[in-house]
């Protein structure tokens, strides 16, 4: 009889533990922090529309972690020939921002308070993929950083490694989206 009572007690205790673990209340997340684009799927092909003409592809995100005070977007070419060529940097995006529309770079359609930095081509804003012909497929990684500060103190032009180092102490979480493009 004692064994049966212990089994019931143990089963009840396990149910309580399971319920407590599955309770999301108090969690730091609203859901999975995810970055997407309606222009291509993660790992997909970037259309020529978003290359040399400097028309930025649209971005959208959800599931920002609790405590996010701003976002930063960084797009970089990871191909060895490109040597981490910077294509787009946007900082100080307000915490309630959920997207950057197509072709908003360099316009007043960017969220108020946000700031575009210089790319490896030189000017501020989006510089579309233009890899050397015949250099093969290039991976363009866009990283969305959820940050614990409203404003970043970053130079107007910064490398990928430099940016990563400058923001590392403020990153709550980051999510990535990769697209591929080849100039044949």
C-alpha cells in the first residue's frame, strides 16, 4: 500500500514540475527571435533587383527578447574574396520596430531615430551585392541584433569585426538571415 501511495505522490510531483517548466510566464522571450525577408528564404537566392541598383531587400522580424531597447542590422559578404565586405549597417532602430521595407535605405522611410552607417563602398546606406565576376557564389549574411541600449556610439563607418566588438557588451540576442548571389 505504501508503494502505491508513493507512486501517486511521485506522479503528482512530476506533473507539477512539468507544468512549471512549460509555463512561459516570466520568460525573457515573446517567441523565437527570427529575421526573415519576403524577397528570399534563408539560404536562398538574392534577386538581381537587390544588387547593383542599391535597392535594399525588405526585412521583418519577430520574437524580440525582453529588455530590447533598440535593434541594429548588419549585412556583410562572407566570401573570402570579399574579405567581410560591409553592405549595410543600420543602428538605433527603436525597440518597437518590426521591419525595414524594400528600398528604404537613404530615405525618410527609415524608422525615426535610426541611423545608417557607411558601407565598404564608401557612402552611408545600402550597397547591393556586386561580387567580382567568376568569383563564385557569395553568402550575404544579415544579422539583426537586439540590444540593451537605445543608442550606440559607433563611428560612421565600421568593419564587421569592429562592429561586432563594439556591440558585444550590449547584445541580448541576435538572429541571422543568409542569401546567396553570384555574378557570372
